[in-house]
C-alpha cells in the first residue's frame, strides 16, 4: 500500500494554483516545484496503481475489477452475478 494525497500546482495559463487531477506520494509532490499538499485528501492505494513517478490517477479507480475477499483485484468470473449488468 502507498499513501497518496491531492495537491495544487501553479497553472501558467491562469497564474493561480489549481488542484491537480492526480494524487501523489508525499515524496513525489515534494519533487514538484511550488506544489502544495491539500490537507484531508490522503488515501491508501495499491502500490501497483502508481505510475513511475509515484502518481495515482483516481479517475482510473476500479475500472472493470472487483475486490475479492482477500482484497486483491481480479476481474469477475464470466457468468457470475457480479459480472452481469443490471
């Protein structure tokens, strides 16, 4: 598991700090010049969901996967109730 947080970065087009669509580890955010961690946005994610820069895209969360009882991700079995669309 890895803890990621939301952060703001400077937008050169508007001249203001804007909330990034990504979340990152504290280390990754500190590596970005003038980035600012947004308090209260921390969440734990699977290490495998981070990119090579320790960034996480919450928009890709749980696409087509279900958590099994052990907590690992796997696609639902074909024909199972969880695989059917209601």
